[in-house]
């Protein structure tokens, strides 16, 4: 090998070692389900990738946060989320396209026709900015007493299916993100009977209408208040629909360390072991910086609460979980954004973290780390 190629191999190997050292600490690294979290006070905390291997925005992807003034988009927060996911080869979520809260105030004064134009422009802008996003909460909290979009008439209203506006939102999303996992997300839908039954009714109606729904998101904010057996029974009912399930916003509002750990031990084990659950996102982790008291898993001085310490130990011993739905694989980032083929005379490094291998492209051909074609 030439000196240049030898040096490239040396540098690549060093980079690989550093990447392995930093990413192996992620609790679910190498597992067949992810364990994610959200931003903290609008930022990605410096230790995020030490623990989590999926990221969702707490507020940065909500329409009202991005387009407070019509036609003027603030993508700074979502850009940070996308970058940390791409840099660390794990999935990120867009949360949320259509929701009845935290939407632009200017939207309410528009006619239905102009609302549809604004919705279309919003979808277009998000798709142009994040074409590689792996998961999207397309519609959030549409259960009648939750937060259905006040502008749902612009999307067709209830219509003949009872859910026409939701179906249209998913069709619009699929047209822009052909490969993303499109999720219907709601709260109480694995905890309380009426919300569970309504979500099942919605999912079945969408499947019958051949709408492109890929998964059901269960926020699970109240799960810790119920017995694990009750929560599991409701999840089993949802799972019977046939769609993959995601625990999207789990938290345990318990300030007593022992009680929080005991709940985490019982409920997380159930989530992880459920064959229809493809991933779990805990909703915040720094004490004092979560939306509900008692849900934090780590002090501001980075001292882990027992629930987090247990979670690390549990995942280290349980990398493979039962799963019978699409989505239970280690998810990598999308292909290069620019889509440009490497120059035929250039030497390009490719690091495959899953196979622990190095590849080089030289003279238009792939070579291994020893320079062999």
C-alpha cells in the first residue's frame, strides 16, 4: 500500500476505535430495539449519546415552534436533533406534523382553503429539510377529548370513514416521506378503555381505507399509575390490530427512588419483552428539566437515580428482545444526503459499525482496509 493509503487506514482505525468507545456506552447499542429520549430545555445534552440511541424533539418539531410567523421557519432545534442522530448513526423522529396544540396562532384566522395551503407548505418545508427522518408522528392526540386539530375540516373533516382528515394527513406524509415510519400517536391509549378502543377503531378504519399508517405510538405517561398487567392487556389489544407499536413518551412520575426503580423494573421489562413493541422513548431524563415532577432519571450533577442504574444493567444483559414486527433492527442513518458518487480517483472511508469493518473506494472500486479489491 502507498503511504497515503496506510495513513488513511491508520486514521480510520483510530476513528473506529473512538466511535466504538463512545457509542458502546449507549444502553441499547447493538440491541434489536432502541431506547431513546428527548431534548433537554431545547438542547441536546452533552451526555445524550452516552445513554440513548434514538432522539425525539420535546418541542422543536412542533409547527408553532417552527413557523411562528407564516412563511418564516426556525429549524435550529430540529437541525441539532438531526445532526446528533446522523453523527451517531441512530434514528430520530419528527414530532409532530398535525396536532391541536402548539400550532401557529395565525392559522386560526385563515379560511379552510388557505389552511390547506398552509398545511401543505408546512409538510413540504419539513420534508425538504429532513428527507431522511426515520419516524414521524403524523397526527397527534386526535381522540375527541384530547387535542384534535382545530383545522381538521381543511383536511376533509370526519368524512365517510369518521377519520378522513387523519387519513389525508397520512397520505400527504407518505407522498413526501416514502420510507419513513408514519405513526399515529396519542396518550391514554394503552391505559384506559375508551381511548384504547378508539385507537383500535381508528387503526382498523385506516387499514381498511389502505391509508399508509405504519405504527401506533403509545405515549404511556399514565402507565406507571396502573398495574403492569393492566397495561400489558391493553397493549395486547392494540397489538391484535397488526401494526408495530412504539412506546413514545414513557415517564415515571415518582420522586421516591425505590418506588421509581421498582416501577421501571417491572414495566420496562414488560415493554422490552413485548414482541410487538419496536422501540421505547423515555420523555426527559434530567431532574428539574422534565415536564412532570418526579420523572427525571438523573440529577443536574449527573448522579443517576436507581431506576437509570438498573436500566443500564438490564439492557447490558438483554440486548436481544422478542420482536415479531417490522422495525426491530438496529437502525442506521439514511444514505448520503448529497447523493453524489465519490470521485473515481479519490479515497473514501466507509466505516460499517455493525460489521466492524472498514472499506475504501479508490479508482471507482471498493477495497478492504488492506487495500485489496
